[in-house]
């Protein structure tokens, strides 16, 4: 796993990595006794607590559909508001912490800060697990089974490069968001695919729902990757978007076939699966859709 994959997992509220990091963060902060800090140290401590709250708020709102309407700027304001609220209530929080600390001391607890940290960790972990119960599942690894008969694995590098080449042709039609989706996407596979041909001209992706959605949300991306194969016939690689997320990529017969070519294709009982492999990214020519046909994409 590279650094980007690790960061994606930590910033995805549905992963065990996020639960572990957030729990460790809050437990670590609760080990600090604020009353023993100098003025400068106390300011730094309060800033750290506010920053932790801001991070939790930002990650949490990215995965909640109700916050899609306010957009990224709106989530920035919500996050800033959460951090400001925590900073403003610092004295109240520290007063409650002091009462809890002193209460443990009166009861003969030798290491009250460890008890406070343990309680904080338990609350944080409990909240995390409760959130997974509401969202439906916990993603633990790339090979997690997410639905009956459905499993996730790494996207083959040649397929990833192929989709990258198509999405890199423009910054419109949600392309920047779709490129983000691709970087974090995983390949969906099914148990019933066992025994099928090694090459299948369709790949479905699973993308973390914490990522920003693309607009339009349900469409075929209006750029295709055209290439030649099987008796010099043309084929198109198409990318589909569903519910605002990168959904799939498929190889289809190109739109420029003549009626005679279609008849010959059907009479020979050929299928796109007879290509036996995805085209090399360098072998495709990216074309953009217009009102009548496909034209070469402008660089």
C-alpha cells in the first residue's frame, strides 16, 4: 500500500484505519493534564484539540449525502465552525476534565490520566462502531466482501492507465472528480465469474463515497478511446458514471461501422470478448463527442 492509499483509508470514515487513528488521536490528547501547562503550551493544546475536531468534522461531512447540497465551500464553513466552537468552549471542557481528574484521585486511582484516556478511547471507538452500524458496513481491506458474491481487489494497472488517458482529455464533465475516484477505486469481482474467459470487456469500480461527486452524476463520459483490432475493426473504450461516482469501463464496437461490417460481424458470431485483452493505453486515440459524431479531442 502506497502513501496515497493509506491517506485515503485514514480519511474514509468507513475504514478501520480511520477508527484506529481517530481513537488514538483523542486518547493521546486526553493524556495531557491542561492545568500543568504554561500559557503557550495550553494554547498549543487547545489548537490541537480544535484541529482534531475539524478533521473529524470534515471527514464525517464528506460521507453524508445531506451535506452534498452545500458543496465543498459549505463543508469548509461547517468544519471551521466546529473548530471554533471547540476552541471557544475550551475552558468549559478543561474544567470538566479537572473535576473528572480530581474525582479519580479522591477515589484512590494512581494514574487518573490513563483512566481518562481509556474512557476517551472507549467512547471514540464506540461512536465509530455505531457509525458503521448506521452506514451499513466497515471496509477493512482491498479484498473485503461488500455484497453477497461481490469482492474488491486492486484495479489492474493497464486498465487504470487506460481510463486515466480518457479522463485526462478534459477538465469538464466532472473529469477532475472522476480522476480522484480512479486513484482510490477498487475493482469489483463476483464469485460467479470463476471459470469465465480470462478477458472480459467490462470492469466495474467501487469508489469511496467520502470523495466528492462528479456532475453530471449519471452519464457516459463524452470522450472515448478508439483503437483498432480484429481484422482492423474499430472499437471504443467508454467510461460510465453513476450516482456521481466513477462506475465502470467497457469496450464496445465503434460507432463508425458500416452496415456491411455489422452483418459480417454478426454472421461470424464474433464478440468483443474475442479481443482477448484490453488495448494498450498508447494505442488508443481519444475522441470527443459532438452533435453528429466523434472528433479528435483537443489537447
